[in-house]
């Protein structure tokens, strides 16, 4: 028997935890320990949710307040949303573990852990909500938390980066609100399942295309996709390491989630032209992100540009839209979240050992000689980004190439092969400069810095998924099947299941 109230726990636990941690704000270590316990409990509830949905092959739906669909607040847990919640909670939990072992002064600010937990609330709620307006509410909570966490960063450019992130996100919020307004005026509902049915029944509404374009622009910003990516490199360079790791790994997947819902649920009959746009912007993002990563002089900025390229891969697969391609999207998104969070945390651990707190290559060159174990994990993470076995990145690229061959899109496949080579070049170059090239300030390198326990766990998980990918591949294939045929989602929500 499925208990749909389990949908509340991954949202309410971090929300309640944020308020409680604020009450003990004068004791940062207690705050961090409490935040970790809260996120472990939230991760456990997310795993229970995924297990129930997967084993029972049934989408969960919960109408809060007893309101009938399409009124009130709907929470929906299908295989896609439950998997993304587990992915997010796993990475967020390790983000708190990294924060507990970090040397930054920002960890002692009483609002750090409350905002971190609010970021978890916003991200999880956005994945689980069943209507567009509450998606907007949760997304705004996520933006406010991320901007605040960046503004209080030790980096002197933190406030500037926070302003950039906030105002670009404000632009996305305007797009989203206008899109919501046009769809509500046209169809009188914002429940995604109900909206899907009404759009299919009456696709001739004059504002429909405008609403779809506005949502498309919103998710472009949320996913940091080229050319609406320009907030991301500065943000990730200036924000605290754990925060940049969250935003570059799991938070950008909110935009990916939005595109999946657009093309497989809300705009089913309009999905062809949406997918065409995704193929174009995805291909441009792959090239831009790869060359920009090679050209940058900062290891964190390099990884930020890398995310733009990796998101481009995902958008191309959504653009192909076949069952195999959608399975590749899910596996790729999960794998990339682990890899990128781990790589950014490793970069942060290196920066914490540098003579001055900077991720510029001229500063961190040779710093890795004092921490050879970090180098092993960084090299493995770089190989995973490039799609080299035996990592999960290889399985991601393998599924991706199979999808392209199935589509016979050999031009894009050639582009992806070049991009993978670019990834290998900048990842190996960074490894060589940090761990092999003698540094001019090597004698001043700090002997201790941030703990790398959290990124080590992430990279180990990447290896495990590379050596034993079958469970996640099977889950991704089942998610793809539910996306291609969304009947279970529609029945669960509209039938009050």
C-alpha cells in the first residue's frame, strides 16, 4: 500500500531543519551536525519514495488540503522526480559533509546552514510539485538561498557574483511568471497534468506558443545553457565551494527537468519544434563550453564552463527525444551531478591549500604536490567528465552515442567526439599543472586544508556506477518509458490516485 504522504518528507524535513538550525546559530558546529542529520533523514525518505514508486510501478499523487484537481497544491512523485530527488539529496548531504570539513570563515556565519537547507527545500519541492505556480515558488526559494550563500562568501567578489546570479534569475522569474500567465489565461489551469490534457484538446489558443517560448527561456537560464549561461562562471568562481558544487551539479538539473516536462508532458504536440531548438542550443553549448574551458585561467571557472558543455550534451539528447536518448539523459544527469560536485569540491580542497585563496592556475600550480591523494581523485573525475572507462561518464557517453547512431545524426556525434576530446585536454592539463608542474610559491603551500572525504565518496560512487551500471541503466530505461507514455502520471494526478 502506497502512502502518498511520504512526498512531504523530502520537502518538510529540510524546511523544518532550516528553522531549527537558525535557533542554534551561535554554535556553527552544532548547526552543521544538525543539518547533516536532517539531510540524512531527508535522503532516507527520498530513497523510500523512490523504492515505493519503482517497486510498485505506480506514480504517487497527493492533493494538499483536500482540494480536488486541478485546484490546490499537488505533489507528484513519479520515477523521474523521485530519482532526481534522490540524486539531489545525495549530493546535498555530501555538500554539508564538505562544509563541516572546510576552513572558510563563511561556515561560521549563522545563516549558512539554514540557507543550505532552504536550498534543499526549494530544489526538492520544484521536482515534486505538480503545478507550474508552485514550481515558481520553489524555484524562487532556491534562487534566494543560492544568492544569499554566495553573497556571504569569503571571496571579495561574492556580492558581485550574487547580484549577477540574482538579477539573471529574476529575468528567468519574469519569463516564468509571464509564461504561467499566458497559459492560465488560455486554459484556466496550471496543474501540469490538467494543462497537458487541455492543450491537447485545444492546441489553437493564440498565446500557447508564447507561453511555450517563455518557459523555454526560463529553463535555459535555470540550466545555464548557452547563450543564457553568463551568470554561471562568475558565480561558481566566487561562491563557497560547497555552494558552487551544488549549483553546478544538481541545481542546473532543474532546467533539464523543465525541458523534460515540456517535451513529454505539457507540450506533447508542440514538442517537435522545441526539440529542434534544443538540438541547436545544445550543439552550440557543447562547442562554447569546451573551448571556453580550455581558454580559462582558473580551475573553478574551467569546471563552470565544463558544465555548460555537459548541459549541452543533455539538451541534444532531449532534442533527439527517442526512448534510448531519454534514458541517456537520466543516466547522464545523475552521473554528471556526482562527477561535477566531486570535481568542484576537489578544486576547493586544492584552493584551501594554496598560499592565497584563489583558484587561478598561476596560484594553484604545484599545490597538489602536498596532497597526492587529491590528485588521484581529481584525475579519475577528469576521466569521468571525458567519458573514459571504467567511470560512469563512459556509460553516459556510450548511451549517448548509441542514441545518436539510432537517430543517424552523425554530424552531432562528430561534434560530441570533438567535445569529449576537449574535455580530456582541459582536465589533464589542470591535473598536470596542479600536481606535476613545480609552483613558484611551492614553499608557502599550506600543509592542510579542506577535508576531501566528501568528494572522495562522490568519485568512488562514479567508479561504482561505471563498473556496475546495470541498476541505474535499468531505472533510466523505465523512466524513459514513463516519459514517452505519460499515462500513469496523468491517471495518478487527474484520477486523484
